[in-house]
C-alpha cells in the first residue's frame, strides 16, 4: 500500500511525466507480450486521460462531454452521404455484382435493413458499431472490424514513423532557424522548408523510389542513386524488424518531409516570438547559456501551435496516406478505404471513416489534454 | 504471339530500338501483323516453335524458393468457382491451388488433364468423362465422379455461372466416370467449358458443400439438397481446398495483401503422385495484389516481386526495354478490346420479346448502321496502337485474334478511311434528319482507359468536326459490369471474347441472351441477328470442324458488315520476371506433350516455375 500511495503521489506531483511514461510502458510492454496494437493504444490513451484528470478533472469531463456528440455527428453525416444516393435496390444489386438475382437483392435488402428509413438504419448500424460489429464486407466477405484490425496497424505505424521523423527533423531545424532568425542559416532552412512544402508527397514518393530503390539516374557510366531500399510491400515488425523498417523508410520519409517543413516553420515563428519575451531576457541577464535558454526555457511555451497542428495532422495522415500507401503497396487503412470507395463496399467505407473520425477526435482530445499537462499556466487559467 | 528480337525466343531481353524509333516501331507492328496473319489457319506453328525454344533452355530445375507474384488486382470474392467473377489476377491463385478437368495443348486443342479420357455418343448429346485414379484433394478426399458431379452442379446452379452451363442436363456419377447429358441438342465443344474456365477447376466436395451459399443449400435451386442444407455451413470461401501443386495457406483481401500457398507434397504430378513427375519446384507462392501499375513495375525492378503480370501495353513495352528483367508477351487466344454499341431495338428473333419496349435506346444514333460504319471508318487503329499500345499492340478487325478459329485477314470491317467515313456520316445524318449526332461514351475511370478513349473521340472530331458530339463518361469499376448487364449505355468501352473455341462466345452474342433494357442480359449490346444466331448454333451443334470454322468466319464477317462493335486492338499480356526465375510460363502436360503457355489473357501455369539455386531472391 505505501508503494501505491507513493506512486499516486508521484502522479499528482508530475502528472504529465508519469502518465506519459506509463503510456510508453504500456505501448512497449504491449508489443513485448504480443498485445494487439489497438488495445495497447487504448491502454496508453486511458493512462493519459487519467493523468489529465488528475491535473484538471473538470476540464477533462467537459472535453469528454463534447467528444460523444462530435463522433455521433461525424458518423451520422458519413452514413447519410454513403446511403443517400440512388435506389436501395440498386445499392443491393451493386453489392451482389454480376449475376445478382431478385432473390439475392431481397436478401441483401433484408440483411442490410435497406427497406428501413435512413435514421432507423443509422441507429441500427450505430448500435451494432458500439458493440464492435461493423457488419461484413460485401466484396471481401470478411467482417469489417477484421478488415480494419488488419489494416489499422499498418497505417498507425506509418503515421507514427512519419510523425516521429517529422518532429525529429522539424524541432532542431525550427529552433535553429529561430535562433538564427533572418540570418543565413535561417534563410537556408526556410528555403528548404518552403521547397519541401511545395512538393506533393506523392511526387516526392516517386522521386525517392527512383533514387533510393531503382538505382536513380544513369548518364553513361555514372549513376546517381542507389537500390538501398525497397520500392513496395509491407513486412510486419514481428516477422523481421530490420526488413520492416527498410520497407517503411521511403513511405515514412515521403509523408514526413512535408510535415516536417510545416512544423519547422510554425515552431520557428512561435519561437521567435517567445525569444522576445521578458523571461528570456531575464534568463540571458542571469547568464544562462543560449542552448539552455532555447531548449529548456523557450521551446516548451513555443510548442502549442505545433502541438495543435500535430494533432490535426496525425489523424488526417491516415486519409492523406491513401496515395502513399497505394504507391508503396502497403495494405493500410488508406488503401482499404480507396478500394472500398471504388468497389462501393459501403460498410467498409463507413467502418474506416468511423475509425478515422474517432481517431481524429481522440487525438485532438489528447492534444487538448496535453496543453494542460504541459503548461502550468494553461492548467491554472482553465481550472 | 509477339516475336522477340531473337527469332523464336519467347523471352525478350533487349528491344531498346522499339521505343526509341517510332517509325521502326510502326514497321515492327506491320511485321507483327504480317507474322500473326501467317497463323490464320489456326496452326500457329510459329508460336509453337517459339514456345519450344524456351523450354529447357535454363538448365535443370531446382526445388525450393518462395515466388512473390505481383497481381494487377484482387478480384476474387471467395475462391469457389460458382461464386467468383474470375479475372486474370484471380486465376493465378486458382492455378496454384487446383487443376482443371481438361487442358489446352499447344495446338489449341482440349485434352484431358484430371480426366483420363473423354468420349461422347454419336450425336454429341451425352459426354462421358473418365477421371484419373489416385488423385486427392488437399483435405485427403479423392477426386472421384461424385466430387466432379458436385463441382459441376454448383456451376450449373449458380446465378453467376449458370447461364454458361444452361445446356448441361442430368449428370450421373459412378466410380471414376461422370456422364453429362446435354439439353437443347448436341454440344460438340462441351469439354472446352471445363478446361481453362473457373468451373473447370476442381475443389473438394467437402469444402464446397460446407459453404453457406452453395446452390445445394438454396430451396429454390434445382440442386437443393435438404440433407446438405441441414449441415453446418461453416466453410470459408476464402480458404480453398483444391488438388493443385500448392496448398492454400493464407489469404488477406485487398491491395498490398497476399494469397499464400505452399507446396503440396502429395501433388498428383509430384514425387508422391501418379505421373512420375517431380512437380512443383517452388516451396511456396505468394501472390500480392498491387493495383497501381507503376508500383507493381517498380516493385519488380527493385526486387520486391519476383514476377508480375500486366495488360498495360505501355508498361509491357517499357519492361521489354529493361535489361534487368525478362518479359514474355502473348496475345494468343486473348481478348479483344472494343467499343460496344447499344443496338437495342425491335423484336428478339429467338424469344419474340421487344428488346427496348420503353424506347430507352430510341434516340441512340448507334441504331443506324451508317452512323456505326462512319465511326468505325473514323478510327485510325494504327495510330491508336502506336500511341496507346506502346508500339506493341495489334489493331483488331474482329473478335477473333490471329491464330483463333474464325480469324480473317479481311473481315470486311470498315478500315480507317476519312473519305468513306464522311460519306457514311452524311448518309447517317440524312437518315436521322439532323446535322449532328450525340452520345455518351462510357469507360472505366482508370486514367489510362480514359486517355485512350479520349484519343478515339479526338479522332472522330478530326474526321467529323461538330457532326459528332461524344461525351466521355468515366464510371467506377464496381458499377461498370452492372451497367452493361442492364444495357443502360450508348457506347461502352469493353474487353472480352478470349478462348480457343468460338462456342464460348455463344452466351455473349446469341439473340436469346438479349433481354430488354433494364433486365440483365449477357448480350450487352442487345443485337438480335439471324445470321449470327444460325452460325452460333452451327458451332455448338455441328461436329464438322470445317463447318464450325466457316461458321465462325461467317460471324466475323457479319460483325464486319453490321458493325455492332468497334474493334480496336487485341489484348496483349506481359509476364515480367527476375532473371533468376525460370520457365515462367512453361506448360508441359503429364504425358510429356506441350501444353499452351501464356494465353487466354495472361493465363499460365505455375507448377513448373523454378528459381536458380532454389532461391527466389
């Protein structure tokens, strides 16, 4: 009991640090014991929510209260878009494909409740969805939850690698550019960032494939490029970790570079503002080193906009990765969504949109919580 | 078969000059056409020689290795033949896990494979198939007459495949002998329907009968079996149990996912089998769906795929130029690319029903023969082949490619001729009492197809100016076949009609298959033509080979006269592989004779592929 007490005290004293550490332990531990990735994520998410509740329970409850109607609205709108086109028997015929009979259409109409009014169908679908039953894909013949469970880890991994890579590039560059504001270092960094922002990720992907997978350009006996990395396919981490990272490298870089450029510019801009603040001048007057001022004093208060954009981008990356996943033949949510749209496999579309919408809302909820965890000022003002 | 740089060599390793010198490419096309025309008598000797040269060139086969195959799509929805609209990419896994009752030899003849022999009565109304003894499915159950009967019944009773097997009558099974009686008279080419089509492939009866939607479980189906319907329907259609060289191991649908099958140690053509052969050579096959053609080709070039297929002529041409991979191409017994015209009007000659009772197609200018002929004269097929066919596709003049029964060097189909086109258009406009015609031109939303058909429209604009207003309307692939089935179109880009025997086209062209617009019909263009009907029936019922060939040629000519479709090119398929992959398309039959290699729109065998040193990497 004293140990539990001590742990609880630690959480109360340093809620951000302890819950983040706990979330990481859950993620790593989950992977080590073979826990499904989605479950690990949910566990880590719950820990962060607990941490935030300790800091400011009322604030967390308020955000949670908004969370539910947001998800209902998003799913209702998606359901409407998917189901509002054409006659329901046409929809049933499309589900059956060539060779579909009137008898088959009747069966599909009954199975998918297509003869019910729209709102009834939505409520039936929602009640099944909250119990984990998202229906069965008419084209693939699998439960939609299984389709998502198979595809989600690929997209999540891609998203995480891309974001980690983007931050790893953006934060040092952003700090450096702010420190050297309007000087040559800043101008070079900003030019690179602008160039990276201007190139669509699918163009970048093609260029990366050319130079890092296909040997690049050859002029006479000289060639510029290599065949270091694979151009396609997915290898699960558990199957071969080295190959996994080799296969994910190019798609992650293709996604990350544009993100990194955006993050760098945001951080630079906020940090230049922070560096004009009085507390920075005070720190300088006290003789604190530039490095300490930048990393220990200025970075944290400069990272709120970055955090907001990071949250928004994290979820949109899943949808935005559609082309990247297709280009690299990765069986992720983006690929599944694209295929399902073309095949009119509307239950899969609805299921994936639900997952993306819930993911989007949850990540942004998490970002809101992190404001409070990260910054005592926000914690107290909002309290 | 497309000749490669080395005469008689099917595998093309170096052809950079094809792409770099357009005039030379055009010359090559002419040469290819000339070479192809040489096979008009159906012997196809050149192709046969070419295939011979590739076999055994690459040393002694070595066992081992996992072959990763890049597929153009994941087109199966479950793997039971009766429920699968099998496209080329679906046949790769199919061929891995099962074999068919009959095979096709290098002369295009149907020969027994799982069957030991096949015989018929004098008037071709009863066929007797005797099966080889000692073949087992992957679940250990034997391939016997009962299993084959059940397999055939699932296809006859299925709403998807039933139309093709409507002439199958009562089936009896005894020991290793299956007897099929026909309905509606003689059926001289019945074995072809159990050759390379999906329903020719045999699967375990235990597995088929455990599937939830097997026709025998449906009370309204003629094959309804109450006892079977009472058993648990716990079979998984995505986990096929066949008798092929490879046993199903796993399947995950969708782009980027794969179908994996491992060596069947008890394969009937293996060391423990009945033929004394040593197949297969590979340990496993992993077929990965990679929809985007550039991604697929990149994956091959970067070594992620060991082998891939494509029908994209531009990519085939690029891969033929690429020294780092080996490419095999073929249009043998392949499909024809064409523009299907909706000619629904009048009375169905066979059923007596009105084909367009609501007048839905009454305003379609394609009802007028002169309009159809004008559009045909207005398409420059050579330019189309050069610009959209990578310089390697061949302009088509009918539904039967060179080497197929029914092919004619001159089918009477309107050739590119601007003056003739304008003359026909003048008559068309005069007949219709208008100064221009308008129609929707549907295509799939694949960018390559949209661009190709846009080029055709631009040719019409060059030829006719404002007199032709064609609106390209791309449609999602998922909806595409459904629209054709219901006849809700004016003009429709399409690809079909591959096969060794013209009898297999009966269900697409016979008047009886031309239902009113709004009802499903396999005669999508809904023409009802007495000459075509008569010749199709001759092909089905007359055993005289010359008479059947003449009938097929008559059909070809009739299409040329009536222009129900605008033929564009014969589909070419390419199989590209790493240099260490050998005998990519080799097909030696159990008796040592040569089976057909790459044919039927990208189809080929997998059980004889092997990799250097038994390692595919």
